[in-house]
C-alpha cells in the first residue's frame, strides 16, 4: 500500500489540530492542547486504490531548526493553514512554500494553502481573493475551510492525495 506523509503547518491557533481531528475522528474539538504534536494514520480509498495517509499535526514547539527541517524533508505533501480572521496568520506561512521547495529540492511536492475558520465571516480579516491570489502566486492549491462545520476538510485531503497520486504515476 502506498504511504503518504502529510505535514500540517501554520501559526498557533489557526485550527491545525481541529482540522486534522475533524478529518480523522469526524468531530470538532474546541479546546485542544496547543503544545501537542500528534501523528495520525488513516487508510483512504480513492478510485479503487488504497492509501495509508500519515498526518503530522505540528505544534510549532520544535526548539531546533533542524527538527523542523527534518519534518519538512520527510513530508510528501504539505498543508499550510492560516485563519481568515488573522492577517498575521497568513504572513506566518508566507515563507513556507519556498522553504519547503528548497529543502525538498523539488517544485513538484504538493502544497495546499487553507484559509480556515470560514464560518467566522463576521470576523474575517483576509479576503478570499487575497488568500487565493497569494496561493496562486506561489503555485499552491487554495481552499477556504471550516474545521468547525466540516467544510472542505475531506476535500482538502482528497485533493492532496490526488496530487500525490498524479506525481507518483507521472500523469
Ligand atoms: P492550532 O494551534 O493551529 O492547532 O489550533 P487549534 O486547532 O487548537 O484551534 C485553535 C482555536 O480555534 C480553538 O479554540 C478551536 O476550537 C478554534 N477553531 C479551529 N478551527 C475552527 C473553525 O473552523 N472555526 C471556528 N469558529 N473555530 C475554529
Ligand atoms: Mg494544535
């Protein structure tokens, strides 16, 4: 079975854990220890093929830069999460696409940008068009999501698996 490692990155409080846990356990966790870094595994079936997906929900606690480099290197695909309620959170992921591509020594590695908390429209600070055009400028796929309402959670992971599959099969 093909095994894909997906690394979830982004600033604190943007919903990385809520998004990952919603995907894995189909529930919304309102309070999750922000310092916990966890590895989840799930088997996914797509077009009759089975995949083992390993998701690393990072917590930004790594003391050594080399630790961060280690996961960036071991990941096959990356989910960069910001919150639509925080412009700072978009800035926090701004250098990641290039850092990932340098470390991975490839432009082919799938990177998906997710503007989470789309249910908080009244607190929106980042217009959809801003997230979208930035993602496009760095050649990343873009989604807005709500971990709370389970909007675009499966879709994001499915997209990542499809992108990985395309690279693997060379389409
Ligand atoms: P992390 O630090 O990136 O892992 O963020 P968490 O997953 O711990 O989420 C931080 C806070 O934002 C928690 O209180 C979550 O309940 C909340 N949160 C996460 N995702 C959403 C979302 O889609 N909508 C709303 N309204 N709140 C969210
Ligand atoms: Mg977390």
